[in-house]
C-alpha cells in the first residue's frame, strides 16, 4: 500500500474520519503500523527495531508475522506505553522466535500486573460488562518489563536517542516516547481519537490534570509525526500541536469547572449536573464522546480530590436499595404504580427518570413481569440514545439482566 493512501493517516485531524483497523503497512518512513483496535508500531532505528505497544496476547502471532514480513532486524527494545490488556500482552511470539528485547515500562506497570493477579475475577467481569463480551475475560499471563523508570529514561538505539517520559492519564503507569532525531512522538493512550478515557466508571482512579500537563508538554516538542495508541497517525507539526492543545483544553475546561465548584463548597451531585464539556471542542472528530463520557470525568475528579461520600446524608449509612424501593412502592400504592409512572417518563423521552422508576419497581418486586419489562425497555432506550461505549456496556448489561429474569419467569 502506498504511504499516501494509508487509511490510518491524516494531515488534517479536524476533518478526519477515525478508523480502528487496517492492514499492516509502512505508515511513515521506517515505521510499520499494525492496527486492530489498538495500534502497534515497529520502528527501524539503524539495524535494530523498537516495538511500541506489542498489543493483545491473541494478536501476537499476527503482529509478529507482519513485522517479520517487513523487516528481519532484531527487536532489541519493546515498550509498554502502559500495562493495559490491549497494549502490553503481545510479545510472546517475538520471544518464541528468539528476540530478546529490553522491555521498557514506567515502574507502576509492575504494580499494575500485581493488582491484575490479585483482582483477576473483578477485571474479567468489568471487561465483560464494558465491552459486552460473551463471558468474563482477562489476561492472566504477564510478560514483565525488564527495564523500568520513574520519571524519564533515555536510551540509545543505533545512535538515536529514545526518550521515555512518565505521564499519568488514563493510567498511573503511562508514558510517551519521543525520538527527536526523527521527530516521532508515540503517545500511547494519551491520544486515542476519542474524548479522553479519563472517567471510566468501573475502573481505578484516572488522572485528568496530569493528562492535560502531558499533552501540553508534548505539544511543545515539535513532533512531525504523532503515533497514537488508537486511531489515525497525524503528520504535520502544526496539526499535531493543535490536536494536542485542543485535547488539553477539553480536559482543562472540565477540570477548571469542577475545581471552581468544589472549592465553593458545592456537593458532588450539584457539580455532576452543572459541569459540561466545551461544545466546540466536543464537536472535533478526535474528541467525540464515543468511548468514555465527559460526565464520568467529572465523577473521577470528584473521587480524586474528595472522598466517596456523595453529599446525601441518608446515603452515608443507608438502608438497602431493596428496602428503599419497597418503601417507595408502598407510598406509590404498589409496584404497578411505579411501572405506570416509569412508562409515562419513557414515552415522554425522559429515560433517566424512567430508569429510576424501573430500578425501584424491580428491586421492590424482582419477580414482577411488568417491572422487568419496563427495565428491559428503559435500558434498551438508553442504549440506543447513548453514544458512549462505557455507558452502553452498563446499560446493555442491565437490559440483559431484565431479559434473563423475564426468561426465568416463563
Ligand atoms: Zn488502549
């Protein structure tokens, strides 16, 4: 494939159509891309190869074959931009074929792998819900980094300086890679062609402020090529600077709104409802909220700076959801009244309120058919109207739970 025809490259990110998959090909001089949801890159530096994000375990063989069809130079270094399942698990085929790379990662990657061993079942269930997988799934075999660093690490590969810089953002073990001699910037998931994945409701703490700072620092590097963890490669210094700066501004806008309100003494509930992302930035193709959701970033900042209490004193040491629901049903005059009210809100398009009624109705009386049908229909509607994959995953799981109960009731 000719370089200019690459479906994975753009010089105008404000008008590009993001893609997540392509055949392996040389996307920039001396850089091979293998893209299947996540981007893996192999970079020729003299007579050595540097592998950036080996990828998923199940694609290891395919990545290896693609790299070897392109170059037979030894992989002397491989870097995990962070230890997520789609980035740091694809080295096995290279090791099996005899490569012995230095495996570079930010030092918190080791703690991540320890945590993954400790909470394997939890992460398998989270991933099943988040990505709507048929069964719980999560890697349990780890290829540990052999060379870790805390702040930054400079490595010389065939005369080229490769600079790894730690950057918390989506994770606490993130880093980006800068090769000044080629003006190559590999960002990992600090750039993903979506609104920053910085609020995931089911996963551990994320770091919006550090993320913005890293984007601002990267914007000052003068990169000619930006290679993201997901989505299109960007060529052109001005385009790259603009993209990085806009992504930082998107985060800064949410961060500043939350900070102002949190310091004014507002409750988490007030802040959650009041803060909105910048509308002009949200319209850019690389900042669309198709994966994470800006409201989840608000929640994540509240968790970062405050405790878990939500500001409602009744929720501090609460009654169970079931007892609360039974009380509301009794006040309403029975579960059928809740279901009727839920249908009214659903028909009027207020799916958020309809969801509360469906939860109360099904929790007050789990064996009630019409309550479960309301729940199924409400989350079906929320699923259709919500572009964020993370919200979709949870809504789909709730809808499927209701479907399962209805099937069991038959
Ligand atoms: Zn990723």
